[in-house]
């Protein structure tokens, strides 16, 4: 899977792309993530990416021109048209079902929106889908783009080892995780539940299911409805 990200803050991305599972997925050739600085696609000598809004009002608006140039430049390098996503608060709220659907794409282009807003013609002419990551106000689409990259990368076949594999997830369904413990069995007189030390795998599995269900009822009853 290839993901191209267009942003005015390219440096923000190294924090996520150069660490952990996303880094390993790239090293293994499972995903290729490119970050493009919108400023590199301006045509004026001041490398201006935004301008004052027509009709007045406070703040600035990201210009259509550099965004068009960036997307077109990406498209020139491929035969098939990529799926273009704008990260913005008006978008569809990201969830695991949407992540799974997006993970089927071979090539995504992510455009990071900004607090100041983006020229509407970008939406009309370039964008296939708008995605938000939730109902709270951020300063831009950069963190949401990283959230999306993280959520999608782990869904690409071969990225996760068998250990944390996805089969397990679908098997468990919409439940929260059961309580987990590691050594020591006695930590400052807080003891690990006896059943986990019993070696009885049937009993352990039943206990974990029951705990997961109890937790979900308590903390996230909304996951059990539908
Ligand atoms: C509330 C009115 N607006 C500001 C003048 C709208 C606004 C536009 C852009 C508010 C924040 C932003 C910046 N955020 C994003 O670009 C964004 C975002 C978010 O803020 N929350 C959750 N998901 C996303 S995806 C992109």
C-alpha cells in the first residue's frame, strides 16, 4: 500500500513514520509513505500557501493552486487514480469499519486540512472522501492523518506478526480486552487471579470471555448495542 501525505508541516510526521510498527512496515516494503511539503508546490517567490478569504473574515485560507499541483504531480507518477482523502472536521468519523475499507486501497493521497480552512475547489475537484477522527477541535489534519496511517498500516497483510494477528480481533468481536497480568504473581501483596495460574486453559478462556463482557458492559455499553 502506498500513502502520500500533503501537508504544510512535513516535519511532524517523522515522529510516527520513523518509529515502531509503521517504521517496520516500511522497512519490510509493506507500505510506502511519502510526505510532501505543500510549500514545494507553490509558484510564487514567497512560497505562499494561503491567502485572505474572499468575502472577508478573519484568518487565512489554503490556496487551491499548490494543492492541485501537489496532487497532479503525484498522479503523474502512477497509472491508476489514487483515492484522495481530505482530513477535515466535516468528514465521516473514522471507525474500524471505515479503516478496513480504506485499507483495501492500493494507493491513498491524504490532504491535511487546516484550522484556517481550504479553498472549496479542492473539495469539489480533487477529493473523493472526507474523514474526521472525532468531534473535538484540533489545529490541523496532520495528527488525524497519522492516526489514519497507523490504523491502516496494521491492517496491511504481513505487517503484524502472527502473535498480534487480526484473526484474534475478529474472533473476540466488539469486546474490550480482558485484564492482563505478568510476573510477579504477587506484586506488593496484590495477587494475580488464581485461575490464570491454574494451567486450565478451558477455564482461563471462559474467565477471560466473562471478564471482557463484564468490562464492556461497565465501560462501553454502546459497543454491545446494535
Ligand atoms: C470550528 C470552525 N472552524 C475553525 C474556524 C473549523 C475548523 C476547521 C479546521 C476547526 C478545526 C480545524 C482543524 N482540524 C482539522 O483539520 C481536522 C480535524 C479536527 O479538528 N478534529 C477531528 N478530526 C479532524 S481531521 C482534520
